[in-house]
């Protein structure tokens, strides 16, 4: 147990995949903390290590080849790395739930949506089956699906409605932490807005802490309290949402903002970040962003920068802020 009042605290998390071709360094010395009822956006390009971090929190990193090499993950004060698999089964879906990108991969095609929600409820709570079915229908109502659709199968729903069912399953046991991995990427923009609004309302109703994994800063602006920008398996900048949006400091974060079209600003062309995310099997020495960084100095390739607190609980992992 820790004294901290945080819902989740990750310290020095390092996850590698050991393959025949080499070691994939997916998550490297990652540190984040989430308060109760707080939501944090985990932002970064594909390959930044966002999903592996989420799988680490659930102890679902496929082993082999994946392995948590180092670090601590305190969920509600308890170090879950030390938990056994039967203990983790009680935690998943109950204390912490996850919503995946593609609802079809999380739903059972041969069970009605109501039965799938009731199954999760019965797994974690002792109650008669009829009561669980009743509660499943209530959860469907909460996500805007009427009882006359409760006995339908996933294929009878549209993509947006299926994602609503997945959200109902994830929230059925009132988890204290919800991890949403790009939950709206597969949906069109209007449905995306509806699902985000729904998640925001449910999060407030259940006072759930949330990790929103996304590459879309617009989604972070919509739904998160804090932002952690990830690069090459590590958080390179961390701050409250307003602070980070007003005052981005890390050259990578600034590059992300410069890559977004701004309707109020008449620019000839966007400024994408040059180059690509490094191969996690072959990370550059020192600051992993140095081959792409316009501000890089010779020492950037020598030492991994520490995270510097620049005030306002704003952390930047870049030597330019070593005062
Ligand atoms: Fe750029 Fe150096 Fe800062 Fe890395 S440490 S972001 S290379 S200036």
C-alpha cells in the first residue's frame, strides 16, 4: 500500500518484448499519476507505447514475448505487479475496465448484448441471474439503447451503437478506473462526438478516473483534465490540459500542435515533424527525439534527459529546461 491518494500511480514502468530479432523497448521508465475522478489523455503517434502501457496496467502484456522489466503500478494504493492472475481477474472489469478501439473484437457475436453485460456483472457481483439481466438493461438505457434492443446481437447494431454496448459492459461494475484505447477512431465524426459526450457524462456520474489513449489532441481537449505526451515509450511532457495547450514546451509536443490544421490561422502549409518514430528495437542513444528535433544540441545524443518541473505541475523531459 502507498500513502498516496491517487487512483493510479505508475513509477518507472519498463516493458520489453524479447523476440528472436532483438528486444523491443516498448515502454521505458514511464511515470504518471491519476487522481480519483480525474481523466488523463495519453497522447502520441503510433508506436509510442500507449497501448502497451494500458496492457501493463491490466497485467495483460502477452508473456512471452512481453515482460514488465521494472517499475511499480499502484492501483488504489496496491502494487498490482505483485498480484497473482486469479487476483487480477477479480480486479479486471471490476476495479479497472478497458474499452478497445474496435467494438467488434470485444463483443461475443453469438450472445445478445444484454446477456454479455449480465455475464460481466455476475462474474464480479453475487446476485440472481434475473437481477443481473435487469441491471444489464439499465446499463443499456444509460448508454442510450432502449430495452427493445436488449436481446439483439452485436451484428444487428451500427458501429457507434456497438461502441455504446462496449461502454455499458466496461461501466457495468462501476470501475474506479476506465482505460479507453482510441475508443472513437473507428467511428465517423458525428457518432464520435456522441460517444465522447456519453463517456464524459458517465465518467461524471460514476466519478470514474479515466485514461484516454489517443493520437487526437481534439479528443484530449474535449474530455481530459491532464495530458501526458508519450514518445518512444516514455512520457516527455505532462501537465494540466489548459497549461499544456496554452504553453507546450517539449519540442515534440510543439511539433504535434504545429501538425494540426488551425481554421483561424491562414497558413500556406502545415509543419509536420520531420522523420518517423524510432524503431523501438533500435532506439537512439540519449534523448530518443534527438534525430527529429530542431533544437537538438550535441549532448542530446549522450544522455536521456530527466523530467524537469517548470512550475504549475508541468514536467518536461528535455535538457533545454535544466535550470
Ligand atoms: Fe530536443 Fe535535446 Fe530536448 Fe531532446 S533533449 S527534445 S533532442 S532539445
